[in-house]
């Protein structure tokens, strides 16, 4: 990983003078406590999400809670403690969740924070169009290279557009942040305050793959042909799908994010991106969630390119990838094909994220395949996830018109162009056997079948 601001740099055997940006970089250095004094009551603060969360800056902001009123904090999923949503900070901080993670879920559902249902591809417009202007952006970046450019590290997603419109950018320049290539850089002249750090990034370790995950993964893997380009998420099902791809050839990656599970397939040459029709030879993403091993893998790796979410997730961009397979999850799906993926009834659980972006992009790609993959049951087989009607208050993230393939551990249903009657019959066939008779009875009662 890069070192900070060399006094001289050597390239092709030539020793060059100290770069002009070095003095400006050094003059902007300060402490987190001093930098966060810039935040005023009533302002809006953006936080770099995921494993890139600048913890030293967030902690310094929370420490100022007694001095501040009505400071809005806006971000996607973060993996830190998010103390600013705790009840004792009410009136001092207010959170706007663009994706609801575990650390802010209770606050959202108790009415102490807002949730925004928005496609990940469109978040940048919130900032660019001035709907939610950013006063201060708190980010984590790698040390500058010899030209003064810092990488956004493990995630560029919506952070680059936020920085482009922010009144003030405060950067935690972390020696342990990887330098990731692509449209993933900011020049140090654009940083208003610099707080140096040398700390491990927040990690998310792979989950244990269960027999249930393997059964679903095997069914989805059967849909993936040699030369396909994949969009995958994080968790047991995506990792299980990757497990069953070891006999495939020439796979590619165009995804909003990937995790540790992809590394082995790259090392074995199964993911080589050679058949991609967009960015051939490159794994394209906006961020990663994973372990230190993953951070080392993406560091200065020419096979990896990060681009902002408004590009990577744009359905028209996704559709340029021939054989794009988009695999997303669901909480519930009704017999007509409506997918709830962000709530448990009225209770917000996560967010829209990139599901619809990629489902629509894959649907319009040449030979593309949009897939919804989910276990057939929840709560130890006591509840069917395939239902006659979604729970009251459940949000429809992906419409019945967008859904093509649905996979459970019991098989795959191809709903594209099917009637309601055909959809219901096919979905019942991949439901858990203990619920099929009741689903059939209710469907007949409603004249669905």
C-alpha cells in the first residue's frame, strides 16, 4: 500500500524534485477533533459508507454532540457503531438512511431517523441536483500517490459525487487503506482537512455456508453459463453460488459490490473477465465488503476497477454486458411475482439498494438473466417466504413485471412472460413442501389458479 508524500520520487531511473502538492498536503494536516470543529448546527454531514467508514472522524463528530443541534447525517450502509442515532443524541443529530443497516435499524423503526427508498443508481442525483446539499463530507482515502491523488479505497459508490458538491471535505488519510484503480481518485488539493491514520479498516468476515445455502447456490449456478458476467452480493447464498462455479469458464464481474468469495475464482482463472463486452479484462464494482484479505486483493490490482454507483448501477450500462446474470435476494415474494426486499411488513429492514438497477439491466442485456434467490422459509421453517399476499405494509422493491427467474432450494421458476395463473403454479412448486397445499388452497379460493 502507498506511503505518504515522498520528498523525492524515482521513476524510470530519473530522480525528480519534491512535488509541488506536498507542502499543500502537509499544511492541511490536523487532528480529527480540530477538523470536526468546522461542523455547525443545522448542517448536513455525509459519511463514507461500508468498510471505508472513517471512524476517527465519526467519533470526533459524536463527541461534539452537546455543542450541536439538528445536524443531519446521511449515508448508505455503514458498519460502525453509529452512536449518533442513540436516544441520548436526539435533537443533536438526525440520520437519513439511504440503506438501513443493523446499526440504525432500530432508530428508523422508532421514528428517530428517516429512511429513503431510492435506487442506488440515483442517489448521486440527490446531491448533484441540490435536493440534499452536502455541507461536510467525512471520507477515508489512501495516502496520495506521486501525483497527489488519493484513492477512495474500498468504496467509491456515492462518495465521489458527494465530495464533488460538498462545501468541506474532511479526509482520514489511512496508511492501511488500499489504492484501488478506476474512477476512484480524488486529488489532495480537493481535501480541506487531512487527518492521518494508520488503523485497520472495519472488516466483515464471510458467513458460514449452510446446506440450505448450498442447495440454493447449486440451483442458481445451473443458470450461469460459461462467459457470463455476474452481479453478486454478500452472504451465504452468493458465497454458495460461487462455490458451484469452479467448473465454469471465462466468467466476468460487473457488480455494485463483491466480497471475499470471488478471490479464489480469480486465482483459479475462472473469473478472468475476458468475455466481457464492457470493460473486458476488468472486475467492475463500486465497493467491497469483506476482510483484510479482500482489501489486500484489490490493492493496486490492475484487474479491479471501481466506478461510482451512478455509473456501475445504471441499468443502461449494466445492459451493455452480454450474458449479464444479476442475482439478488428477497424477504418475501407473492404468487404474482412481487418481491419485498427491504421491509418486514411496516418495519424497514434494509433498502432498495441496487436490486432493481441490476434486475432491469440484466433483463435488457443480450442473453441476460435476472435472478431472485431466497430460502423457501424463515424462522426455522415456520413461515413460508412464498406467500399468497405480501405482509401488510411490505414494500414492493421489484415489481412482478421485472421478475424473471426465482430460485429456492427446491428449484427455479422462470416467470418471464407468464400469466398470473402460471406464475402461481410455478412458485408453489418451489415453495417448501409443507406449505404447498395451503398455498394452493388459498390461490384457488382467490381464483388465482
